[in-house]
């Protein structure tokens, strides 16, 4: 995450990783038009090096890249320094999306996409960077959510399951924490999109569903209950 508060939009640095020159130029120009600083890398190895040098606030990462693919590049980038990643994929296959989220991506978009939606997703992720920074500074006394075998600590943003640390992406943590703050209460997809992703209008998106499946894979299938046609509810683990 970005360590400092950004006083102006132009201070946000975004790394665009895309091997198709026309698309890379179009995306970087659109980001620059927002007042951000965009840098382009055309392959995974270059992206990892560029991320280490420029320390971006956000990475827009294509999955299909020559040499090192976007999944491996994402893992290496966030291993060095946590940063939100918006992944671009040519396929909307559920398995591919879950692999991307498992690699550490915070959000994904399927090609072809509109520049308007891309900018909206970037703005939402950048707002969450700032919000997480503020929370980290003010949540030292925030209550730890202790459900016995599952413990969620908002101050440190750490989760343990049966005493073992569980690695969650920033988005996964925010989603779990939002649901766990209201155990067994059903939250609609629209509520979750607004509270976690800062999206107001995202009709038709499967982002919430994909992240819930990623959480179930890491924490157990019974952790989050589906209420068909409505949304999801957190189910505290049974005490031994």
C-alpha cells in the first residue's frame, strides 16, 4: 500500500503492464489525462524491475505477457512491496479469475473493456489505498474479531485460522472484515460493492462472487454463506 497521503491526483504513480503497444499507449494516455503518472512495461521481467524502481501506488497488469506472465509478475511485485493490482484478462472463465485473485490481484477486468470503467476501477482502488492508510493509523484500539479458530485483527490486518496465519490480499481482508463485523447478517452484493470496492454502479459484475470463492478456498467453504438472489453472510466457525 502507499505509505504517504497523496495531496494531489498527479502524485499517484501507476504501472501499466501490457505487451500490446496500441492498448498500452491508450491506457497510459488515459491515466495521464486523469493527472496521474503512468509508466508502461511490456513484459513481466521489466514490470518487476520497474515496480521496484518507481514504487507505484497501483499496478494495471495484463495476464498474458511474453516470458514471465502477469500472474508470476504480480506475485513477485507484491512480495517485495504490497500494492493493489488490477488484473486484465482476455477470458472471463471463473477458474482463470480465481487464479488471478490467488496470485494477489485485488480486482480484475475482462478484455475488451471501456476506458471509463478502467478509470472508475482505478479510482476505487486508489481511494481504498488512502482509506487503508488512515485506518492503519487510527485502528490501534479497534476490536479484534475473535471467533475461536478464526481471528481477524483490523489493526494489523492479519487473519489466523487455527493458529496459522492466512495470507489475504487487501481486498480479501476488507471483504472478510466487512462481513465478519456483522456475523450471520446478510449483506447484498450492492452493499459489499459500495463498502469494500467503493463502487456505486457495477451492475452485472461478478467481482464479489469471485472474491467470496477465493476466501472460501482459503478459510473453508462454510465460512461465508450464500443467500441466493440477495448476497452473502459470514458464518462464525463452530466452537470445539
